[in-house]
């Protein structure tokens, strides 16, 4: 019996995704557990495994289609020797409603009309993707001529721009400044679009305040050298970042007022200390999580951090490995950055920006000395955390880093 392969929900918050690539072709045999496609979500590109066996009879959503809603049929699986039904025959009414652009054109008029009822605005039939594009571009839906079934407005109709008079000048997106040379246009990935949207929301909706402190690293670097020199496994090396993850975890236990999240109704205080660490990947930024960082040894943190970062760059993280977290760190010390301020990763209430350690002149008593100093900057959500608490937490962190044996006892 023919069955639909649906767009999966790869995370609890996923509502749509981009079908990045098919790894099976029409007519290929599929076994349960086979990787059949790659889906690009707002966080990463993830593999989709088949749950049944059969023949991939028909692909309904082609590679590169964006805005494919969760539970939308993306392909039809048939038994060996079975005829492949029409696209509409294998789809259930519930699954048709959020259908993507490439599928919409093949829906019979009656089905399209039923599906469009949930997606219409004042009886204007429009696909979810086209509706969002029109809103972003300031184009009135009523000015567009839909070329889909029953006059449904599709992506291509919005791209034509519609009636020029319907474009509101105040909401028209800025166009690139003309240049004399050629311009390379690189389409924004789903992840890059979501990063842009969420960071804009964070910076405009979350009242940030910043506190910086200089931390001397010489004792921590000396301890790191001793630990790495005595390690039985020569391939195992603790990094400064590993030690900072542990230090941040201990500081959050000592000053738990930063291990929180703000909501309109209440502030959530977490017992677990789960540190999200920013990892740069080609598509943007992802934050895999070291859970219970305060309870783990430096060796455990180091191995886990290296594994998570490696799999993050390969797009192999599971949703639970990068979703959640109670506090974030962003380390750009390896780039020689003297100091910077990071944007809070909602719904968390704080993020620590870690800069490079460098030799600086310091005053000890009445004497000048040379020390390796790092500037750490804390960004905090002022709705949940007040300035004094932010300063107290940074002082606790500085005490831990400058007396680093607490990291190993």
C-alpha cells in the first residue's frame, strides 16, 4: 500500500524546513533506517531516515524548496511491484493543508480549494511561503495575480512584484548599492535567516547591559600545562576554553541568579547548569550544550566539547544536543580579540564573551608587574538580572579563574 513520507519535525519547535537534498532517487529501494534526505532547519542540516521499507515511488518536493511545513508529504513510498498513485491519492486531507510550493501546483482544484481555506486571507488563496514573502516585501496580496490552481498565489507570483502601486515605500527592503564591479549573490540559508531574525529580536526586545572585568590567567595557564604534561593519553589536551566552561559552571552554582530565564509571568531558576558554547560553522553559528558543566571533570568537558564541536561542523548534532541550555559562552580568544560584547541567546538571560589573553602591565601593591590578562564581558538580560548581581557573578568567576585549583578539586 502506498504511504506518504512526511516532512518530519526534527525538533520540538520546528514548524517548517528546507528540503536541502535527496539521497535517494525515484525507483530506488528503501529500507528502514536508510538516510533518504537532508533537511535544513533553523539550526542545522539534518539527515532524515526512512521508517518503512519499499520503493521511492515519487518525489513530491524537489531539492531546494524552502518553507515546507512539518507533516507535508514530500514523497510517496510504494511496495515493490505496486503502481505509483497520483500525488493526490496518497495524501490525506490533513496533510495537504500546509503543502509546499512545488506540491501545490499538482493538487486538483477541489483539494486546492479545501487546503487554501486555512491559508487564505480575506478569501485570497495564497501559499504560506508566498504570504510570508509578500509581507516581507511590503506587497499587498490583493495586487497579485495568482497562477496556481484556483488562482492561488505562489512564490513565483510574489517574485514578479505584483502591482508597483501596491508596494509600500516605507516597508520596501533596501536594495544593494550599485557598484562598478560584479556582485556575487549568495542566497541566505535557512539558518542564516533565522540567526538574523532571532538576534534582531534579542537586541531589540531584550534590554542588554554589559559588565567587563580583567582576569589574570597565569595561574590557570600553569595548571593547564601541568595537567597536559601528566596526562596518560598524549592525544588528550585540555584547552583554556574547557577550563572556562568549568569555571563558568562553578560561578553559576555560586551565584545562581544568572542561571535563569525571564518570562512575562515568572522568572525560571534552573538547578542544572547547562552551558551552550558558540561554535562557528559555514552556515552560521550553533550552540551545542555541555550539560551539568559544574559537575563534570575537565577531562570529561574537554572530550565532550571536542566531540560536539566536530559533529556540529559536520551537521551531525541531535536536536537535544543544541537545544536548551541555561547560559552561553562565546570565545574569540583564538583570534586575538582584545574584547567584545556578545548578543544574548534567548530565552537565556546571560552570555559571557571571552577575549584573548595577552601580556599587560598590572599593579600589585605599589609595584608594576607583567601578567597574562583576559577581558571577559558579561551580557545580561536586565529584566531578570540587575547590575549588582552581574558584577558579583563576574567577581566570582574571576576568583575561580585566578585560583584555578577549584576546577580540579
